[in-house]
């Protein structure tokens, strides 16, 4: 492996080898990974210090394409130039792995050498780690392919715009990213687990995430004479309080529905009934069936609640992304691979998250699974949560992620389940 980036001085020259109880990687890849760990850290830190917003990941994509090309691979950019697809090996059946490239519109609050150099933009969700792990997988598999030890074809998908609506996964699918793919895998940083552990779960993994906007209008008037107008503040209050409660009674509680308002606004003067009011919130659902029914049901409930108030109502229901529901067989494959890569006692059951993830769009087409990669600092009281400007990771997690993905690729290519 070679890279134009310099290894950080404080990074270890070598990463530790396999953990106790883990199986070694084939083709002397454990030694290769240990020697080149500092170079992967350098790439992660470069991406971290040069974050790019959703749909604008051009320099990050170009960097990844260059590194893959240096390794003798043939990456291709997505039509817009802000994502990369790269195949390794030969075969009719393809196993895919996906990482996301984009950063968040947050200020980087850390005092570290690799702090973001872009004002108001930071990799506060770990996409720089996801990208580096996937790049490490590609470089490692390139070594195996040269040795004739890669038993099939693997596709790397470096996807733009996971953090936005509309997101980038449908663009990848439209560009042929899933052609011949029989299974797809991904991971997500999880600071609640220490580095060296992964969380795995079959079935519902993350929730659907939709946006609901409600606009109420009326003639407005004096608060002394509410009977002569439509009291929009009262109507808006009924929407905010009653609709989530009604949703809970109209959808199977096992569907895991959460409707929460994040923005409510109406009026300025204390003694004037406003002519307009707005509320915006999210709808999160773990069941794909309930998610399909939600737009029509919630829109009608809002109209029914507003009708007696005399206000005019306009509802905009914006689809975000479906729930991630991990395939049973795909989950079993990556769980077994993670046990081989790290040791069985370092694979734990992942919790369900009500956050959204556009990896779900791929699962509409092919079976797959996402896991959680522990990035916490073992034995430390440091707490870095996702989507915070102080977020950071134990960089040894990169090596663990690469090991898990290499074992997963080999196991998925060898199984007859896909």
C-alpha cells in the first residue's frame, strides 16, 4: 500500500495483530494491515480535516479513487463525480460493501491536529471512519486477488449524501451499483461500544425517518374575540398534542412508531390571534408495512383534528428513508465473520435505533445487513456521541472494521445462501 498522505507522527507504526480468540486473515493480511495501519489513519485524518457536505463530496471521492488506482484497481466515479464504485476479483455473483462520504453541518469542537479546516462542517457521524474501513477492505482484497486467493467478486460502494433528504443511495442504485449484487453489507460507528467490539442484530435495525409539515391559516384577529376568527394557536396545539396520541392508537404498537414535533411557531403579539401557524416534526417507524401506510393515515388524522377549529390546513408529508431491516441470513454471515475476526466474545447484540439510515434503500433490492462498529476508548471515561461537534473515535477501530469486512467478504462469497 502506498499513499500520498503522510502518516501522523503520534500514530503507532504498527497496529496490534489479531485479538485473542480471533482467526488470522489469509494471505498474511494481518501483517500487511499492521504495517500499513498508520497510513490508513493518515487517510482518515485527512478526510476528517477536509469534510464535505452532502452531494458535494468531490474531493473525497477523488482521493478514494486515487488510492484504489494506486493499488492496481479500476474505480469509477458516479455520474456526478461525488461517489465511487470499484469491483475487485472475478465472478457472476457480487458481494457489495457500502460506506458513506458526507459530513454534517456542525462546527468541529475538538482541539486535535486533524480538526476540520472547513468552518461549520465536521465528520461528527464517523463517515470518515466508514470510508477508511471500506478503503482498507479494498486494498486488502487487492492483495488477495493478486495472490489468487479471492474466491469471487466484491464491490466497494462509496456513497454520497447519506445525511440528506433526498439521499445518495437511490443515485447509486440508478447508476448500476447493485448490478449482479447478491448481498450487501455496511457498518456504522457506535461510540457506546469500545473499539474491538461490534454490535449485530437481525431484523429491525434502524427506523424509517419521514418529515411532516403542517401549515394552518385563518383570518387572524383579537384575542378578546376568538369566536370571530379561527384560533390558530389553539388549533396548532391540538395538532401537536392530539395527532401523535391518535397515531399511537391507529397503528399496531409493535410497529415501533414515534412522532415528535421539532418546530412549532405561530404569532408574535400576545394579544393577537395570528393568521398563520406552522409545525414540523418527524415520524419514525420500525415496521415497513406501517411505514407504507403512514402518509395517508397521518395526513387524514391532522385534517380530522383541525376540522372543528375552522382553520385551513395544508399538510406536506415528505418521505425520508425506509427502515433498515437486516436480512436473517446476511446477519448470520456477518455475525460469524465478526466472531472469526475479533473473537466470539466481542460480538454483542446491537440495540434498535430510531435514527434513520439510507442503507435501507439497498435492502429494498438485495438482502444485506448493517452492524455497529465499536469506536469508544476502552477504559476511558470519554464519551463522544454521534452528531456532536466533539465526536471522535479510537482509531484502532479502523483495523477491527477492516478485519471484520475481510472475513465477511470471504464468508459471503463462499456461502451458497445468496
